[in-house]
């Protein structure tokens, strides 16, 4: 083989290696997003009270207060004059007409959303290794797909900063019936970055459901 052909072959091999190195897999993207949102691992010991307002198009605003203490698995929600409290699997406050299972589902819902993207590291979470790239609200994003038992979630990660820009879930993936959540702004709790505003819209019809705004945290 001539010297020139050898140089050309080496260049092609090097280019291929670089291309493979630059193509991020889903796990690596998730790790970088967690590094952006929670660089010092504060979520595992998160212990704060938060107050937020939920604005709905066809009803009055709703003010909610939430306490999440991950040190002891404690969750408390005060909303519309009702209280619910659960520590691990022990329910202390159960609103009238609700069961302990209802309270735990509410707890799981709040802790999951406030704990993203860190909650994607929970045991049993399956991360689809295939990664797509799409534009989301004007940002070039990686798209991570996570299938759960009842629905399938898609998480949009900014390709430059690795900030989570939003997420979407389908109850029925073929018809794309579900909801998309747009994240705007950030609040800092120590080094932890959490969304300031969540805007909820149905898919595929684009019906606006409401906006949740983080007002205070302690």
C-alpha cells in the first residue's frame, strides 16, 4: 500500500472514530443533564417546602404547598383546604373521599415531576438506547424515550447546555394521545436547578390545560 493511501485510510478511520465518539448515547445524555440540574447530588437529601400557583383556563387559580423530605421519605401537600401526608408507605392525612393509595399516587406524581431528570435514575427505569434529535421550542434537543407500564415518556434535553427543556407522554403512542409539558425559567435551591414554570398542553389537539408556577421555596 502506498504512503498516500495509508494516510487516507488513517484519516478515514480517525474520522469514523471521532463520529462514534461524538454520537452520545441516552445514558450519557441523561448523566450530563443530571450534572446540569443537580451537580452536587442534592436531590437525594432534598428537604424543602415549596409554594406554587396553578393557573387553569376554566377555573380559579389554585395555591398549593408541598413539603418533600427525601431524607425520610416524607411528603405533605396542602391544597384547597385539604391535607395529605405520607411517610414512606404510611399515610397520616387522607382527605375525605380518598384512600391511602390515592395519597401515594399523588406523592409519586409530585416527587417524580420535581425530581426530574434525577428520577430517571430510579431502579427499574428503562432508558431506550436509541436517541433522536429534534427542535423543541426553538432549541436543538436530544430526545430520550422512557417506556413505563401505563405510558411512554419523551424528555427533551438541550444539546448545548443539557438542560431539560420539556417532556411529553403518550397514553397511546400510535395515536399520540397524551400531554406535552413546556418548561420555562429556573429556580436555584443551592446548586440544584428546578423549573420555574410548567405549561401543560394536550396532544395531538394542542388544548391548553394550565400552567404551574413555583412562587416560593423554603
